[in-house]
C-alpha cells in the first residue's frame, strides 16, 4: 500500500471510530453513609473494643458504567468500656477504582488513610487494597446482592510492624429506584501482626453501613458529534 493509501485508510478508521468515542457515557454520583464502626484489638490480654457512629460522603465518576473512580471521606467518635483505654476519634479519606470485567464481576483497587486520635496521641494507618466484587441481580425485583473480597498488600501503621496477613471483605444488598440507590453492607477488615515477643497482635474493624446514592448521567459531546 502506498503512503497516500495508508493515510486514507487511517482517516477512514478514525472516522469510523469517531461516533463510538463521541457517544461515551459519563455518569456522576454522590453518596451519604452512616456506619456503626467497631474496632477490636487483642494483644494477648483480652479484646479491647471501641464502637461509635461514623458518617461519610463519597463522590464518583463513571465512564460507560465500566470504569468508576471514587473519592470518599468520613469520621466519627469511638467510645470504649475497656479499663485503661481512652475514647478516640477516627477519620479517614480514600480513593477507589473499579473496572467491570464482566456483567456480574468488577475488579477493585484503592488506597485509604485512616487516623485514630486521642487527646495525647495519634496513630495513622495507610493501606492499599486489591480485590473483586460479585454482583447478582434478582430477576423480579430491583434488588442486587453484592459480595466483595480482597487483600491489603500494603499496610503501614505508625509505631507497628506491617501485618503478616491483611484481608478485607463485605456483603450487602442494594435497592435501586430510578436515580436513587439505597444499600446496607456488613464490612470487615482483619489484620494479624507478627509476634514481637510480647504476644501476637490481632486487630479487626467491622462496620454495618447504610448508604444512599444519587446518580446522574450525562452524555459527553465532542466536536465531531452531530447534534
């Protein structure tokens, strides 16, 4: 093929792809969350438990409902009845990416920074998680079951060594009515730290979360698209 022929073929290919690119759908959503947050620590002398309500918000952008990028933040106060322990505040901010691998399966990746603080001390956690989410639609009602599981290959905790094992998971139900989706989830994080000579440290975070999401879709229009 001559150079002129290659140029013409390339232009034809671009023109053929242009309508598909210009018809890409972009969606935005906002989410409000309320969670019963339970933090448990066992260093060999029994379980120290702190509980409280944590409130948060999340904003997300989706491309063709396949790739979703989300930013979330939240915080609250935790109280404890354990002797010698103090009530604390918890705050976190995180990002997450989700890409649809199939109609019922999405691959997930994210990072979170979480801080536990008292009047005299702060402990920062930085984690990176990788996992997958399975979604099962019910045929007769607008309800979807969601199962999520993953690992945390990167966990950095101020003042502690990295854990030997770090896992996360969630299960829940979503109900969608038009642009509004309501959901209830049980979420779990588990961290098993190495034995530093004074006993093995086990730490767990669980949440019962309620979410309300409002979605809005918009068509992205390019200069080459006909109106």
